[in-house]
């Protein structure tokens, strides 16, 4: 079969490699129908993740058709269409029993390597270095899926692959960000960065009941996509995002304007909220959404924040538009 292989820092190639086979009774072989490149793959491509070896097959966002199953996979049969999660979970350890799949104790045979690098180990991962299990990834024609009786999600609807592929990783990532914010109905939510994960976080915030979502980025195409699903957009390269005065977000906004790495900025933001804001530390909000109105300065941002006023029933036109689109979809 053909597969995308890591051949060194900043070098990937498509090679002909051996087809995967059933190694354990809980394995399944999947014929890949759709796969995607994740932003996390850039860490591999740029050589920032240790224990990569030449020829490793990349890819952790994929779906496909079941070709073969081991005798301990009663939930799947040949011909089933499935989405496969990034994490590989055994289903039986204490973490899996609590549905903390990414912390699975049993699926990373090289846990000692990950503990040495990170101080702890998590589950095995597809296509993401030998310290995370050394499993072949899904940017290939076929892939072996261990513990196929646990992870794969069977798709029994007529939704096309393009609408369900992202259940493998990126949609749950954005959803979890919104879920961790403990959004309540009619909340106002700010999303910093409107790349793919940010877009899913915006959509998820609306799904969880947010009345307004403020999407902050500088790239026109990202902001346009955010507007298309009902978000109020702010271009931080042109507008002063520090209008969110009084919140831990404002410091991160300043870092972004100065071109600092966004991850570092967000990390500091979380530390500030955890130490100075007991409400934020509990996972609720890092700022009172309605205090936003008092701190927004005069200008276009204020007027756009006022757009989509609440109706008498407390609903919001942005949320209604998104809900209507989701219902039609």
C-alpha cells in the first residue's frame, strides 16, 4: 500500500509499504477513505517531537471501511464505516472506566519514554512517535486499529465522510474547549484564534447555548468563516482587543498584538485566572461576560457587539441563525 512517511525533519515522502495485518484479537484493519493533516503534524514535520524514526507512517485523523476484524471485536464487521479517534484506549483500565481515554494505562508500550520526556505518560496515539506507542498512522491506504472493540465510532447515517471525519480529533478538541468553559444559556464567549479548532470551538459554544461568540483573529478568511456561523468578529491587527479590560484575556491580547507565541500567551492567561480569579479557576469564566459592556470603548467594536440584541425570550439572532443552519444540516 501507499503511505505518507516521515523521513526526517521537514521531509515527508509517499512510499510503498507492507499492508497491515491483524496482530491481536482486538485489532481491525480499516481501508482509509478520508484522512486529514492536523496542526499537530507540524510538530512532527518540524522535528520537535523526539523518537520519530525514518519511515514512520503519519496521520491521526482518519476514517474508513472495516476490511477485517479480530475475534475479539464483536461490535464491528466487514463493510462498516467508522471514524477512528486519535487516542488508543483499552477500555478496561481505571482511566478508561472513567472515560478518560487519553490517559489509558495499557496502550502505550513505550510509556517510560514519554514519562522521561514529559514527566507522565498517556495513551498510545496513531502516527505520533515511538514514545507515544509507535503505532502506524492513518495517512495511508490501510491502517491497523488496536482495541477496535473500544475506539472506532460506527457511522450508520448517510452523512458524507467530509461531515464526520473531524470527529476523529479536531471537532472534539474545539468542543472540549467550549465544554470546559461551562457555558450557560445566553452567555457571551470569546474565542482567541479562529483556525480549524477555533472554528469548532465557536460552533460548539453556540451548540452549548452561548448567545454571542466574539471571534478574534487577524486573517480575513478565518474571520469570514467565523461570521458565517454567527460570530461577532474582531481583527486584532486593526482593532484594540484590550477593550476586554479587567480580564485575564487582555494581557494575552497584548501578547498577540506584539507577535508573541499564542500558546505561551494562553498559558499565562490560564495561570493568571487560576491564581487571581477564583471563578475562572473553577472553570466557569475568566471574566464576567456582561461586564464586557461597561469596558468596551466607543467605536466599531462597541456597535458590533450590540448587534444581535436579545429578543424578549432571551434568544439571540446569531444563535438563532446558527441553530437554523444546524437544523437544516
